[in-house]
């Protein structure tokens, strides 16, 4: 069976779009998806991106490029039947949310459900995903319970770090990135 690796961080609107499109692509091509949460700021740091680990690639673009990229992205969203609104608090630090995802069993249904729920919380409901209680509530909403959110987040620390490093060594500098047939692809259409 064919498979591809999907590297993502919930802070990125392009990765949000890709997370909704990638499952249809997998069905059409009879492939499986390996969902790999990464820390976008970690990729920026490793690749020495001009915006630095705490910035947004969007923030260092010339204004004309930002306008064109936004227009192109919104057309792509519409073409794929998707919508989002940018939260006033964007970008939020997603370290704990991404560690929570990374603490799930790789490629499990739980990881996929949690990923979709966190994307919805961030890009549709504008929830504060930096808040541990919000993360625990989101986990509970998909039927996942645990006794200590801080401990669960800590369990994902090393996995998130490894995923980020793996993506970087494969050439990723941002998300969404895809590893297919020993080749890296970046972006969403």
C-alpha cells in the first residue's frame, strides 16, 4: 500500500487546509497517511528562517506578496469547500497542543480526531489552545480522558522533537510538508 507522511502544526492556516484535503487525496490514491505533528517554530529555528522561531513567515513577506498569497489561499479554500477566520490572538504558541497530539499513538484514529478538533478549535472557534483546561476539554470532547494534562503533554515532548527533526532532515522548512516516495513536497493547493 502507498503511504505518505504529513507534517503539520495547528498554528498554520495552510496546514489546516491541507489537513482537510489530505484525507480525500489518500482515498483517491489508495494511500495511507502518517500524521506527524511538528513544531513550526522549531522548523523555523532549525532552518534559520528570517522570521525566527517566534515569528510568522507571513510577517516577513513584502505587502504585495502577502496580498497575493492571501487571495490565492482564499481561492484554494473556496475551491475545496473550506473556510476559516483568523483569530485575533493569532499566532498562538501551540507547543503544548502539539505535544498533546504527539503524545497519542502514531497514526491512530485518536491522533487524527485530536488534530481535527484542535484545528477546528483554533481556526473556527478561536479557542485559546495555550490554556491547559481548553486542551483537556478538547481531548474529552473526542472521548479521550486522562488524569493529568501536564503529564500527558510532557509525554509528547520527545516525539514532537523527533518529528520536527525528521521533517527538517528531509528538507522541510515549514508546513504543510509531505514526504512521498522519498521526496519532500511543501504547500497546499
